[in-house]
């Protein structure tokens, strides 16, 4: 590539013309192929690496003034949120399509955004967030930016966000356009249109809802009280299985390869690296694209082996159902150490997580009058993480233009945390006396074809993220380096918490009262 660039220069082409000519045309073609599903995220990152290398080579022959960028975008993950992988992908894509990007990082409060806007005078601001709480934080942030007199276009993105929420809740709070970007390439297209005088006005017009009444959801007809009856769908006459121990376990898990064998290929190669279709099948058929992706992830693993730390903390607790709540007890204690309160479905099967806790077996009568303990059911809690040091190393790689490694490492850490949750859940089933049948495949494990289920706060059966505080009080995950943010998110990003139930009737369900951001 450098030879081609030097030949172009030798033919009298100015470095800036080479960048704005064949190179930018090349990146535009990459964008077109991606939007046409002919290129995947991993390949877009490889082309961005080539673009970075080309531009860095040519910049040595350019006047400072020539390195002017198309526009300046300030990116940030909102207050209380640690989500990084999505925002960083956006940074890489924008930077290698001619934009200057100021990446303010994670957990950025509005006042910091306002200060940074004054310092950098960006042409647009990009907000990112993972959870519903972050979508709501974007409403507050938009209001604060408006009140600070800021009126550059706002681009917003994140897994729990939607066009509808953007238009109905965020945009009415802002002075000018608020554009929803479902993925990084959409973010690029929006910036290209905003930077193109012939298209800018249309984008501003179509995405400005300043002062429009925030569309209030027509509150559905109030449903009857949810009640506290155990759902008839869940049996209460099942023997209480014993657990192997009641003390707290905190471990770092040295065997990374064992945990990596629990990674769901669809998530790491499909969702994060963009492979379309059945990755495992393609790999077996030696599909060149699947093979290349597999080997590039193996390279990431080889490098991560020198530093990725996987840790877990977990504990079984004696548990008792109290209506829609679960009371947890220290061994043999009669006074609960904590209670989790859950919502119950108001219609249909009226499911509630508390129903999966079996009634205690009355104390067997003893013939010597000694006080016998009731035998309570149990609930297991855990927090796992694989995020220690990952952000720093991913940032280093990104700064060095190793984009595939940078994104691949964040994706590996995220899916390692999820894999560790799968691994630990299996172990908990064994310690609860019902190991998986040897015939159970990993694919069946990914679709929870085993006894019991795990539920994570924030997910539809237990949407209240504030309940994370209870897990932190009980398990003290700070010891394995996981901290809760003011937004009740776990730092580092690659962390998962869960409640584990053994009940054979467990199912995934939605309690339905969660705020609608979709
Ligand atoms: Co979890 N998670 N997760 N999760 N996760 C969601 C978000 C959830 C919707 C699942 C669900 O309920 N079905 C749910 C949130 C619901 C809610 O808010 N209440 C949820 C939850 C609850 C949680 C936990 C709280 C569960 C728990 O452990 N108790 C926990 C929180 C972690 C923490 O606090 N650190 C958690 C953990 C995780 C993992 C770590 C295992 C993992 C990674 C998360 C991550 O991405 N950082 C994970 C994953 C993978 C998901 C799902 C399945 C996928 C998210 C994803 O694609 N990330 C998600 C369910 C879903 O969406 N279907 C879910 C990859 C990332 C590259 O995409 O962030 O969307 P994304 O960024 C994109 C676009 O949004 C856009 O471009 C990016 C690149 O294409 N974009 C922008 C983003 N920002 C932009 C800014 C721009 C432009 C475009 O400005 C210019």
C-alpha cells in the first residue's frame, strides 16, 4: 500500500487529494458494501486499519492545515453507564471516514459534556448507552445541553434505545436535531448528510422535534392488582434439593480456555464481529470468511491470555417466599438478611420470580425434644467479570490503529463474562445435586435446556436495576473488582450478575411494567 501511495505522489498527486480522492472513495465503497450486507463489521474494521495506515503515511507529507477534517464529533457514554464497545466502534468508523472525533469516554455527566463542548466546539455530539436507564439519562442530558445553549445536532445510539423513544422522549427536550443511529454505519451516514450542505437541512428538519409535546403513551386500561398468589403454573410440592455449601465463594478462574469453550459463537462472531449465517456450520465447511474470523479471534485470545482475568463470586442463601418477595437468610437464622421484591404479571399466568421458591419443610418432630430447624429452599446469587484492564488495552490498540484487535478484545471480554456465567451456572447445578446429563450439548446449554434458570436484574422478569444494590450488599463483588455506578451498572463493562433458581418450572417471562424505550 505504501508503494502505491508513493507512486501516486510521484505522479504529482497531492497527499490531501489522494486522501479525499481514492482513499475516501474506497471507504465510501466499504460503507456501501456494509449496508449491502456484502461486508461484515470485522472487515470494515480491517479497511479502517488500512485507511489509518495510509493517512498516517501521507500526513508526513502534508501541511498541518491540510489535515483539516470534514467535521468534529464529540462522543460520550452517558452518566452512570459504562458501555464502551458500541461507542468505540462509532469512533473508529467516523475517524477513518475523515471526521475528527473527541471521545470523552464513559460515565460522562451533562456538566462535563457542556464544558467539553465549550473547549472543543464540535459540529455534533454523539451519546451512547446500553441500558434503559441510559435512554432516560439521554432525556436529561438533552435538556441540560439545551439549557446551556448548545444546539449542535445530537446523535444517539445504544442497545436499549429506539427511534420511537428518541423522537417521543429525547428530541422534544432539545433545541435542534436529535438523530437515532441504530448502528455505527448509520452514525456515519448521518454525519455525512449533516456535513453535506445539499442534505443538511433535510436531516435537521426531519429530526427536530424541539418543544413538541413529548408523546405520552396512552396508559393502557389499569389492570387489576397483581395479587400475591403463587401462579398455578408453578408446582409447590417438589422436594427441596440440598446444596453442597452455604458459604460465600470468591474465585479467580485461571483456565481461560475452559471458560472460552462456553462462549456462544453466534454472539461473538455474529453479533459482535458481524458474521451473517450459521458460523459453526460455515467453519466446518471451511468457509474462508469464517476461517479468517476464527483465526483473528484466536489471535486476540492468544494475546488476552497474558492478561485477561476472569473472576466470580457466588453464594447459596436459604430462601423463603413471602408473597411477591423472597427473603434470604444466613444459615439457620430466623431473621432475613435481605428481601428482594419482584413484580408479578397482571395477566396471563401471573408469573413472579418469588413463586420459584418452595415452601419450607416443617421441622421434623424430634423424639428428644431438641429444637429442629425448618428446612428452607435456596437461591443462589453470583457476579462474574472478565473486564479487568480490558478498556485500557483496547484503547491502546485503538490508538495504534489495531482496530480489529481493539474491538475483538472488548467483544471477547464481554462474551467471556457471559461464558463465565454459563460455566458457573453449570457448576451451581452440580453443587445443587442435579448435574447436567452428559448428553447435554453446549448449544442446548445456550438455550437453557437444563433444570432451573438464571435471571439478571434489568432483564424482563426483574427489570428493576436498583435491586443490584441487594446483590452488592450480600456478595461484596468489589472483592473481585466489580463496582456499581450511580446508574446501577457494573464497572467494568464485561460483567454479569444473576439470581439462580433450581425450580424445574422456571421459564423466562416479562412482568410487563418496565418503562417502554422500544
Ligand atoms: Co446486556 N442488556 N446486560 N449485556 N445486553 C441488554 C442491553 C438488554 C436490552 C437485554 C434484555 O433485556 N433483553 C438489557 C437492558 C434492559 C434494561 O435496560 N433494563 C441488558 C441488561 C439488563 C444487562 C445487565 C444489567 C444484566 C445483569 O448482569 N444484571 C448487564 C449490565 C452490564 C454492566 O452493567 N456492565 C448486561 C451485560 C451484558 C454483557 C456484558 C454480557 C453484554 C455486553 C454489553 C455491551 O454491549 N456492552 C450484553 C449484551 C451483549 C446485551 C445484548 C444482547 C446486545 C448488546 C449489544 O449488541 N452490544 C442486549 C440485548 C439486545 O440488544 N438485544 C443486552 C454490542 C454493541 C456493539 O452494540 O451497544 O447497540 P450497541 O452499539 C451499537 C449501536 O447501538 C450504535 O452503534 C453501535 C455499533 O454498531 N451506537 C451508536 C451506540 N452508541 C452510538 C453512538 C452514536 C452512534 C451510534 O453516536 C454518534
